[in-house]
């Protein structure tokens, strides 16, 4: 009896703590206010920057991350080290990611580029912090493809390219999509590395999270409205992610609860 | 008919697989698991690269070619059907479907996914797919192992008929000697990467090259010490009994005697069978219209009616008798 009460109490505190900020946002922003703020140029500009940079970053992640994951799904000497390198940005503090990007691509950085404080810098920051989520999931997805099916495809006359597109990619698809949804969500919320490497210039590098931060000094209602918008987008992404995970035919690489 | 020629060495984890073999009709490689059987098929298909030697078909050197340039029809042990494609799409992946679905009696399953099929149906889809490749050589990995005992004998008959109808050089591997004997013209016994003997199923039984081949083909193997005695060889068995063989042998030998060469009696009879072993009946197992009886160290096969007439039951005592001419001696 006491044990059950303790469990119930702990669960209540945890769930309440996690839900309260979300509830608070929507308690202060009525749906009418939210819709009204959607025409505020601060919000629309940030939304455009966010969507544009996130989508470009995700395309880059898919184009370069997929072959990288495919290569890392094979076993070879030094593979563990490379996988750790790919995973490092996941555990890195965002500020370290930002300073690293400046050190590499900044005007006085290793590569001497003038990327910093442009929209390209936002794209790079988003790609840097979110690609590990996709690549990790993609490695696991490719690893679960039965090697016998690949061998069978080859003996049936298909070369490596046809085998990849007709067998391996379709069988890894749901795992890849789930990883991509996770990376998309992470990219949309990117803050620390972006503000250091790209700054927060409205219409250029000010994404939704950066707009929340700069609006909350000026107009708390605008900050709340953008916050509400991000909660809605993030929740939608999470639902898509869970749906992908539950419809997955292969073992899902992340331990997401899919109970409903 | 064109001929597949193998002569290669493939280093495996525990030993080197070394094989020299020509396949013209149907050859079955049998052996215990881990003998390197599947690796042979992988080398022929180009999925494994031998360290030495070559694979050639009809005078055309296949060595070093990738799998997609070898024209082999490989039926994997677990069939390796593509789970995201329908039966028809699986077959079409390899080439023209044509009348293959009808020939293999899977036309009604054309739109089903592999996950919905039974083991026998999957095998027919895998065969249809392999044939759609228009292969020069057919490779079958444990074609009957994934089936339950009930469907196995039926599928074995169908498969044997199909292989005869196709008329392609076929290399199959199995751990079951009976499957090998029923499907193949020639059977090779593979142990630890070496071919111990290659012969027709009948010759393998009649002239086993060594003790392993003998016991693998289902023979009784009795250990003993042989010494020549007049025109026969007398073998002192480990259990103390003596048996005679018309084969020549000296020193440590295995006496090979097949279950169907052994008669069973409840009392010592005076007949032409020189050898009689007295023993307790260990087991009585019915297999179709035959009964396998374990008497002491040997297994005999008798008809069901004989077993009933002799009232054979576990725990009783019986004599296993066999002629000296029904035995083979193999060196140990």
C-alpha cells in the first residue's frame, strides 16, 4: 500500500514537472492569440529561416549521411573509433560545437571561409548537431538487413548498385525515416551552436528558437506564441516518429516507447 | 552436358577447405555441420574468394568474377526471399517470370508476401527465382532442412523430379545422407574441409572408404582387432565377441555391417550366417513398414511382420546374425 502510494507520488511529480511548462505556455497563449501572432513579421521571418535552413540541412544529412552510415555498417578495423567520432557531436555541449565551427570555418579559422553569420552557417550548425542522430540510426538500420538477402540479390544477377536500391535501402527504410525524423526535430530546436556561429540576425540567421530568446526581452507574448508554435511542431514530429517506429519491420535502433 | 569444375582451397576458421570436383549431373555433398559444405556453394557462386585454384564452367573460367556474372541459381538454406516483395516480384527480380509460377505450382501465391507462405511454398518460390536467372548451374543449400518431417518426404520426391526435369548440373549440400542419396547421382562425403569419398549412393554403401563414411551412410560400426584366420579375417570385438569377415584386414579395424544385412532371432540358429551377437534389445522403432531393432551394439532392420512374430520388445534378449560376406572392414 505504502509502496504503491510512493510510486504514484513519484510518477505524479515527474509527469507534472515535465508537463507544467507546456501547460503554462498554452495557458498564457489562447488559440486566437497564437493565430494572431502567426502574422507577426518576427514570427514569420523566423519560421521561414528555420524551415529553410532545417530542410537544406536535412537534405545534406540524407545525401552524405546515408553513404557514410552504409560504409560504417560494415565491419572493418577502426570502425568503432569512426562511429564514436560520428556520435561525439551528440554529447558535446552546443557551445563547444559553436566554437568548433568557428575555429574550422570562421574568418580566422582553419579553412578561412566567410561563412560565419550567414544562413549557410545556420545550415552547417544544424547539420553538425543533428546529423549524428540520423547516421547512428541509419548504421543500425543497415546492420539489420539480412546479409543473405544481399548475397541472394547478387547471385540473382544484380550488381552492388541495384542491390542497394532494390534490397538494402527499402529494407532499411523505416529505420532511416525514424532517424531522419529525430534529426529533423533536433535541427529545428538547435540554439547554442547557431547563436555562436551564425548569430541572431532577423530574416537571415534568426531561427524560431533564437527568436524566442530575443523576443522574450522585448515582448513576452511573442516569445510565448513562438514557443507554442514550436511545441506544436515538435509534438507533430514526435507523433510521426512513433508512428514510423511502430510500423517498422526492422528492429528500431532507439529505445522509444511505442505503447499507445 | 556442360560441366562445372572446382579445384580450390578456401581458408576457413578451423581448417582449410580443399576440394577438387567435377559436377555434370547432380552431386550432393554430405557431412556433419561445420564441414565446410555451405562454403563450397559460396565459392561456386562467387560469394567467397578461394586463396588458390579455380572455378570453371564449360571451359569458361569463373574465378574472380563477381556473383552477378556467374549465372548460378543459388537456393539458400533459409531461402533468402525478399520480404518486401511479392512472390511474383521475387521471381521477376532474377529475370523473366514466364511460366515458372505455373511450373512450380505457385501461381495462386503470386501476390502473397514471403512471410505468408509455408516452408514448402517458400522453397518453391526460391527455386522459381533461381530458375528465372536462367542459370548454368544450380546450387542448393540444405534444400530439405527447413521443412518438417511430414512435408519433407513429399518435397523430396517433388524436388528429385524437378531436378531431373531441369537437367542442369546441380551441386547440393545436406547433412542428411538419405536426402543426398535420394536426390543425387553422386554423393561426396565432406569432413573437416576434405572430400573423404565421392561415389554413387550404392557404391558408397557397398564400398565405404573409411569408418566415418560407413557410419554416415547408416551402417553399424563395430570396433575390434583383426587377424587373418584361414580364408577369413577374424575380428575380436571390444565387447569380447568374435565376428568373421570375408574382407582382408589386420590390426585395429572397424567392422561395417548395414542394418538390412542383419537378421534377428530369439534363439541361436544353425544357419549359414557365421556371425551371431547376443544382446539385450535396446529399442524397437517402427519406420514405415520396417522396424529398427537395437540389439546390443548393433541395429538391425526387419519387416514389421517379423518383428511382431518374434515378439521383439525392449529388455528382451535376441541374436543378431549376419554373414561374413555382409561385412566390410575399414581401417581405423
